[in-house]
């Protein structure tokens, strides 16, 4: 299953450009002595390169989404944007979960011989998003960066928003691929 709408040369070229920008920013941060931040950007760039070169069967839009989500997360880490009122943290929860769940949902659809019912696709992808969100909140708790219960529940709600959006995206992408 492959959707040409999701696999355009523009997405691959934009991903490669973003990798170069991330590596340039990492060099600049390293030159300034910010080694942890530079390392975070190198990890994001390496992950993006892995998406592009290791699994070229995954449509290129997922490489770009992964890199954008990684860049936004790294920016939050570098500039401590997580401490800002809800807007940044909650938006990143939704977008990152959307990105990861859309890719997992695509792999799920690709493994099927026929397109499952839309509600099943959304339910599977949303369940994956909930599990990933809970795992992330447990990780935050383990390293001591969890806010109060209200923050945790809002984070999980935003994870679910991203996961449901990813499920709907997968329904659209699966239908688009089935038409080809």
C-alpha cells in the first residue's frame, strides 16, 4: 500500500534540508559549549535520516513529520519552553503523538490485506496513542519532571487528540492508497 499523495519529492527534499539545518544548529550550539543541546539536535537529525534511508517504503511525509516533531521538541528542550503556560507543552503533546501514531497506523494498514473499517483504524491508532501517552507520563514521573495531576491529565487528553487525528489521517491515507 503506497499513497503517492504522501510520498512526494518535496517532502523528501524538505526533510533533507531540515536535517542539514539541524546539524548546522548543532554545530553552532557545540561551538558555544552547549553540548547537551547540540547532542539533542544530532539525535533528531540522525533519526530523521534513519526514516529517510532505512525504511524508504514509508512515505516521505512521515520523515518530514518526524523531523518537524523532533525539531519542535528539541526547541522546547533548548529554550525551556516546557515551562511556558500550557500552549507549547500541550501542542507538542498533540503533534508528537499525531506524528508517531500516524506512522504506526500506516505500518498497521500496510500489513493488512484489505482496508479495515474506519472506526477500527481510528480505535487501534487511538489505543496506541493512549498507551504511548501513558508511557511518556510514567517516564516524566520517573525522571521527576511531572507537574500536578491536572497537567498530566491535560497531557493525556492532548495525546488522545493527536492520536485520534492520526487515526483519521490513516483512514484518509488508506482510502487514497486503495484508490490507486
